[in-house]
């Protein structure tokens, strides 16, 4: 029976392609885990959460496709510089079955591309580089020279360069199927000649071509050779060009045209009826001419100037439309007409002059397959019946497949009630973007955090939420990976890096240290004087374990609570039985409520360690103490005199406040001491006043933990 069960698994698992499903299967048993390791063909790695390249190659030695993801440089220039070289080295050495590589949002050097090409060039079939920095056409030249069996090459945002790489690609490869490139070509360089040479070399294989730096009439010869071409994008059309002898291949199914003059509309007529994809950029005339002649469109990108009229035509003619990006100014009336006419729509990105609850209700009623929805208000005063809470509710109830929601509504567009609706009904949301004063208060974000169980990315732009509310959101949604706020371009990684082979053990072992770090952080923040601001937080971990064996960002991620934190790990000699020896929290550039909390370097500083499983405070400022952090704390700065503890203890005893621990720290040359008392609850104001009136006590503070 066991053998037959394994046979069933071997037959079924290869047909499961969703990464989340495969991850769930691998957790069932060791056999399922091993089977997933052997059969997984594609893996996507988020490098901010990745452990090491060797960990991936050990678990999935036979993958054929790999995606390495960072963050787009244009959005996060300060955090996108992850070193990709160790991953390229691992690919060169270990991933012998790899045929496809996709790199997104990382810094890629020419030397990385050279190593990849020289070691894996003979096997690589697909290379895509999107949203990356650091490489040039010199790096692409290595790909062209050594990847002789390449079928797909796509790259963008490359710095200036020449077209020598494309000539080399045409000479070394005859099987290119997809070539997409976007770069700034050096002045005086003619790209069309190189494109034509490639089209001639790959005439039997080329099906998709996206170029930059060319005029369409310069590619006549290229189109005459590429007689299997199905998609073309990227060229401009010169208003004075002669298009009488120009024609696209009869196989064309998708077009992307820039700056199309009205005089050139007619030359597109022969292919419009068969188009599945149409992208019109910088076209200043009414585009209804095209919409009326494209009944088979599935993807449309347009900035049509006709407004609602254009959307009505789209709704009447383009019944097969699945994806619409409309950047012209339209109203809720046009949105209603389009929603009623295009029931197969899966992705909608639209700019609006006004919007109403009724329009959003129609979206929910008719667009049952919608999974991406982005709505941008051109005019912040264009909401017909503010707020849009009920419209958002109806849309979410109808569009149950929605994974991506981007709302830019302006002030008053959505209240806290509306945010609660998103939480309650956004069951499948993975990405949520809230822009333009969406929501009213922290209560709205809290309501949102009680739902959205699958949310991975949250972007907050110009929203009225405090750092504390953002921190609560971070901890309430376990699936969250990234949270980003435009204020200061703060990006927080919300989940720690934990070795997958012993996740449960590491979490159990670190739990007490997480508690210690959280209490120290809370303690240090309470020392800050009112009105002083937060300042710069730094957490230092002293450990006897190497960084390969212990990932300190676990503690940071659970303590930072939305605040930017600098983390530092100090490796010391000693037993590795404990993952952490000392945790230290420092806050600079602030005023302190208590002078003794200031260290010799002028910062608020507290230190602690775990003793017998219990977090303890071991230093305040420059003074050594030793007190449990299980309850709350009364901290007194006083003259070093006898009987102070007796008097304070008597006051607390009359209040029925239980003292759990007491510790003294002394500075002999100043005849000054600090007394730290652990208590179970806060004394009354009357009792605190009595303590303050003791002559020897210079200052004291109650700290709630």
C-alpha cells in the first residue's frame, strides 16, 4: 500500500505548480519534503529573506527555473543593493539543470553576467533582467557570445551603450524566440541594422520583439524576414514617413506603438481585427478608431483622450478584454459602461476625474474575475458621493479573486469603516496600496489588520497613521513580508530569517531573547523626555555564535515595531549554548527623563540578559544593576545613603504592591546610587508622591513593561 501511495504522489506532484501549494505539501511529512526537493522545477527567492545560495541548492538541486527578487531601484534606491554575486557563483557551480533565470530589482554587474555566461551559457535558454542597475552592454555582450542556445533575452534600464552585443547575438544564435531590450543607445548608432540582422538570423523562431531607439519605417527589412513574428513593441512612427510599402507580418497578434500620428492610422488597418494585444503610448488623438476595429483584444494599454466615449466603445466592442490600463481622464459613467461590457476583465488600472459608490458596485457586480484593481483619482475633489465605503464593500464582495488593490482616493475618499471592510472582505489580497489620506485614524488601520490573512505587501502613502498603529499592523498579519511608507522611505522587513530545517527549535530557543529585547526597547523609549522625539535606535547583540548559525534580524524584526533600527552583532569567544549573551538598546539624540540612564557616550542605554529563562535588566546608563523584567519597574536615582530601601518598601507595602526583586548600582566617587525595584503593579499617585518626597531620592520614574 505504501508503494502505491508513493506512486500516486510521484504522478500528482509534478502537476502542482503553485509555490504556496508545494510549500504546504512539503510540510506534511519527510517523504513529502524529499519529493518536493526532487521534483520542484521553479523557485522564486526573495533575497531580503533568503538565507544563503547553498541552502537553496541543497534543498532544490534539480530546479530548471529560478527567479531572484529584490526591490525596484526606482522605488527603493537605498535598499536595493543586495550583492547578487554569491548567487551567480552558486548557479555557476551547483544548479546544473537550470535553464531559465529571472532577476528583478537587484544590482547586477557586468562581471556577474560574464561568469553566468561562461559557466552556464551552453544550458541557459531564458534570461530576464528587470528593474536592475549596475550592468551595461558589455555584460550583455558576454551573454550574446556564450549563450548559443538562448531562446529568450529580456533586459531594461541598462546604461548607455552600443549595439555590438546585438550583432554578436545574431551571429552566434539562430533560435531566439523573444528579444526585449530597453537602453539608451549612443548617439550616431543605428539600432535598426542590428535588429534586421537578428530578424534574418532567427527568421524561423522570432515571435516577440521589443526594441528601443528605432523608427518603425527603419524596420521594414526586419519585418520582411521575421515572418513568424506575433508581437512587436517599442518603435516610434515619424509623421513624415512613407508607409505605403510597409506591412506587418500576417502572424502579428500584438502591437505597441509610440507617438502614432493620425495620418498613419490607416496603415494599421489590415492587422487590427486579429490583434490580441494593443499598447498605444503618446497618441494625442481619439483612439476610438482602433477600439471599434479590435473585437478580439485581450490586453489594452491606452491614454485615450476621448474619456468616457472611449470606455463606452471598449465596453461595446472589446468583449474578450482581460487586461485594461487606461490613463486618460474618465468618470464613473465611463467606468460603469466598461464594467458592464467587459465581464472577462482580470486586471484594471484606471485614472479617474470622478468616482461614485455606484460605479464601484457595478465593478463588483460584473467583474467577477478581477484580481488586480488600481484606481487613481486625478482630481481629489472628484468623488461624487464621498466616502466610498459602501462602494468598496460591494466591490470586494463581488470581486472575491482580488489579489492586488491600489487606491489613490484623496482626503475623505475612504473612512475607517471602509478600511475595516477591506480587512473583512479582502480574503485573497496579497498587495495593498493606500494612497492620498486613505482612512481617518489609527482605528481604521487596526480594523484592517484584523483581516487580510494572505497580505504580503502594504504601502502607505500620505496616510494619517502613527508608527504605533503601523507596528500593530505588522504583528497582527502573519503573512506580511514588506511594509513601506513614503515618509522617509522607510522599508520594514516584517518576517525574520530562520533556517527552514530547524525553524521550530530556533523559535523556541529565541523566544526568551525576543521577550528581553522587546522589554529593553520599551524601557529605553520610556526614558525619553516628553517632546524630545524618538531619536535613532540601535540594538546590539553580543553572541558567541557565528552569523551563519544565528540570524539576529529575528529579534530586530520583532522589536523594531515600524521604527528604523540599526542592528549590530558582536561575536565573542565563549560557549555557543546560548544564542545571545547580552542585548543592548541605545537611543541617541534625545533628552532623558532620568539622568542616570545616560551612558558615558551621551546616549540613553540599557542592557540585559536572560538568566534561567527570565529576562533581566543588567545595566542602566553606566550603572550595573540586576533585576527581573517579568513585572514593572520603579527606578530611583538617589544619594548613596542607608535605609532608603526600607522607607520605599514600607510605602509600597501599605499599597499592597508586591516587590519581586531589588537591585542597587553605585558610583562610589560621586556617592550616588540607582535603585531598581521590580513590582507587580503600578502604585497609586499618592504612594508615588511619598516616594518622591524622600529627601535622599533625587529623581525616580515608574516604568510599565
